[in-house]
C-alpha cells in the first residue's frame, strides 16, 4: 500500500535556507536602492517571494510524472512563446525579453519559465533511454532540442539565460554517463565557436561590435574604463572596498553614489560584498552551498531516475546562476545579465526559482510512494 504524503515530508531545511537568502536579498535591495527611483523594489520583492511560495505549494501536490508526460506540449508552447517575444516583447537594457500582461502592469520574462521546461525535457529524455551510458548520437539529439530555445533566447539577446539552459543540459548528460572523449570534443567545439564569433571577421554575422566588447572586456577592463569595461571596474571596486567586515547596511558608496549598475539585480552580489565584506560573502556562499547540497540529497533519495534527473536539473540550474553571476561581478567571466537566485530583484526569476523548488519537493514527497 502506498504511503500517504503530507506537509511533514517537505524539505523544511531547504526552504528555511532559501527564505534566509531571500531575506538577505530584500535587505540588500532596500539598502542598494535607497534614494533611487527603484527603491520600491524591496517591498515588491517581498510580494514576489510570497507569490513564489504560493506557486511552489501549487506544484508540490501534482505527481511530477504528469509534468513529464506533457513535456512535448510544454516544449512547443515554450518555443512559440519565445517567438512571440520578438513580436510583442518590450525592450529594456538592450534586450527584448519581456511580454507585458494586460491590465496588470506586470512584465513576464518567458525565457525564465522555459528553464523549467528544459529541466523536465532533459529528465524525460534521459529517463526514456534506460541506459547507463549516453552515446554521441543521443547526446546530439538532446542537445539539438535544448539548443533551439537557447538560440531563440540568445537572439533576444540574453546570453546569461541561454547559458543556464546549457548548464542544465551539461549536468544531465554528465550524470547520464557521457564518455569523457565526447566531453572533450564538446569543449573543443564550444571553444572553437567562441573563437570564431569573438575574434574573427565571421563573428560580425552573429554579434555586433559592442556585444563582442562586452563579452571580452573582463579580460582587460582598463582598456575601456568608461565604456565596455565600466561595469566590471565598478563591480570589482565595490567588492574590494568591502574589506573584511564591510561598510555596513546603506553605507556602500558604489551603490549609493550610483556608480554600480543595477545594484538590486545583476550586480547585487557586488553591492552586498561592499556592505558586508568578506565575512558576509562567505556566509551567503555557504548558504548557497548548503542549498545545492540539500537538492542533491533529494536527488539521491528520489524514487527513480526521472525524479533524480529533475532534482539534479534544478541543482544544475541554480548552480549555473550562482557561478555565472558571481563570476561576472568578480570580473572572472564576460558581463551577462543574469540574476542571483533568491537575492536579485525580479518577479519572473523568483517565481521560476520557487517553482523549481516545488519540483524538488514534489520528488521528495514521493520517495516513499510505491
């Protein structure tokens, strides 16, 4: 007889850690936007966190196998929605990513919700193979499915979100047992494509000069300190000026004096580092580490392969966000607009992240169901 499931089986430790990160995010948004037009973002963030929790609870009761069954339909709808973005989407920060919802004043970033479809797509595809090792043909088919929405997102342009799709794909094929020689070929192929796009005349067909400069400016931000290297230099200045214990809440000069770009969103980690220093950074990164490990633990206790792939897909997605965002603000990666999970201001990302947690708890709830 199947064991009944209930709220007692929710991963409350994971949820508590996430809510702590959200609380830190709200405080940092309040501090970083003090005196700015965007100062209302901090209470809007509370609204989005509350809405995200509701969405998480709505996802949990439905058996995740039902979601996997409807993956083909969700994939088609997602692709059409991304195409629709080019027709009616609103532009901001040089990208056309947001579709306005009539009569609400809310703008939805479709590419955020597509992340969940990518997770379910990879989970279903790899589960249906029923093999311990993935061959190159199967990998290419799956990569093709993922690269279609990734290419549409890249064309918006939104390089950061497209990279998270690839992160979910990479995590899935790695767990599925892809042979190391195929991984080496894939890395070589990606490196070759990047070289052609960024450093050869052929690249002008894919990226404009200012986009290339933005992607390569982190290598030497002082080459164009007031142009393509500006964001990296200001971010590094903010992190370095935080010292060991930081300057204190609302005392961060880079954010308060408007030197740091969008300190409540893509560069919130730099603003946090300036105000809370090395110690604060270590604490937040430790929270993120425990969060990822809790999700991995849920993957290990999943009732079967599909549940394991879903949990690991969520872990890969959130880890991609963290690594890319922190890498960008530290000047270790090209500047791409990507939020820090549960900290950066923004409704679409918060809702997507909580829906992903809903999938994890959905799998967890069914670990005792036979």
